[in-house]
C-alpha cells in the first residue's frame, strides 16, 4: 500500500477468483492496523467496499444454487470468505463513516449465516464468528437493511439463528473463551433489538427473558437459554459477557428498572443498576407493588395490574410462590428466644459503641 499499489490491489478483488480474494484481502486487512492507509479513499475512489460486497455475494450463491455441494469441497471457498469478512469488519470499525457502503453485503451475509450448519461443539468457529462480527457495524436503521434483516415472510428468522448461535456458544465454550467469542453475538443482539419492529422485539423478550416455566425454580437454576444468561450475568470470570448480558436484559426490559427487577429478580438486577447509577426500587416489593399511592407507586400499580405474575412471585428470587419449598422449622422455646436476643444485643453493642467513640474523637 505504501508503494502506491492501492488501486491495483482493490481492482484485483473484482476478479472472480478465490485465490485473489484470499491473498489481496489478507494484505489489505494487515495494513489496516499500522499504516497511514487512507481507508476513505480506498472505499470512495477505488471501490473497495463494492468489491468486497461483490465477493461476499459470490459466496452466497452456493447456498441458493445447485452448485452447493461442489463448492463446499473447495477449502479455498471458506478461507477467502473469512478474509473478506475480517477485512470488512476492520474497515467498518476503523472507518465507521463509510460503514454504510457495506450495506449491499448484508442480505448475502444473512443468507450464508442462516444456511450454514452451526456446530454444537464449536459454534463460533470460522466462518460463523466472522459472519457475526461483520454484521456488528453495518447500520440497520435504513429501510433496505431493515427489510433484509426482518423479512416480512419470516421476520424472526435471523434473530432465531442468532439465538441458536448464542445458546450453543454459552454451552460449548469455557469461561476463558466466552468474552472473545460470545460477546459479539450479544452485542449484535442488542443492536438488532434496538432496531427491530415491535413484534420482533416481543419475540426476543419471549426467548431471552425468563418464562413462567423458568420461575418454577429460583431464577437462574433452570436449563433454558434465559436461565443460562442469568447465571452468566453474575459470572466473575467473564466480565465482558457478564456486562453485555446484563445490559441486553435491561434493554429487553424497556430500560426500566422496575420492569428489570420484575423480569430477572431483585438479586440479579440490583448489582447492575447500582453499578450504572440507576435508581433501584428501595424495596424489592416495590417492583411488584399494587398500591394506589401517587407518583412512582401509581405507575408500579398500573404495571402490576397488567402483569399476570403480579402477587405470585418472590420478588427477590423471582420464583413462583406456589413452587417454593416449604421449610418446616420447630418453634423456638422461650429460653432459646432469650439466648438469641442476648446474642443480638451483644453484637449490636460491639458495632455501635466503637462508632460512638470514633464520632466523639472527630468532634
């Protein structure tokens, strides 16, 4: 690139050759990291984005023609596709002003993503991982892109494929792999939800938020996708996945703290809300409030009347009250009550007296 061969390199990508696509895409990809390369010039004057989109469309043809089986035998097919996707991600990441120039590739990427088999053992191995990454920076707010991502005939088809990849990913990978491999799927789902039609958003809420069946146990203990997400939302070994899952669940709750508590339970919600300086319901019961007082309580009352689970759920654990295990405890004798009261009084004195002395010392 520094030798002035940018135009020749970009033109080389026009060739219907997987060898040329692989080699040239790899070279340009490497120059995006540490070079004075003018990416806007490559895209605007030398049609780099147009040529990348053209090559990706060529890869998509094998999934809509009878030549599918023949092309799958050529390992260069996937190798070239992966390099094009990696280059596309870097260009849209480092030159976001031109991300829209890659929109023509969106329907072709979605075709490949929905037609490729997803491995249960390594679901995000190339080209699936690079396909997901390539979608992250493409703007979805244009009319054409929305129509491609949410086709009228099957508006949930692409969301369902992402959910499948997510579920297989959190099952297959160890904690030390999740941040790198699964975080992009979660990031993309957040973006998709933000731009999705209302019916698709409702579908995503149904799939990703705990269901009534999940509430037969303490939230997070079932084996559904929603329960697995809750468990990872508090996993200290995966900070990026933990944060992205919590943010996704908050988005799915309409970014409302009260709904968030209702959806995931006070235990899972409180930490996230506190870390992000968001108002937390002063009492877990407030999120399920049915009082008719003024202000925020009035809004809580309206939300609760519209919620079929109102009054049926433990607000801390999120479990249905009727499914909670009853713990039978023998009633304390009078002597045991007195001993417990004495123990609490001693603990109280140990805590309060040092505070008093420290306050006297400050005056």
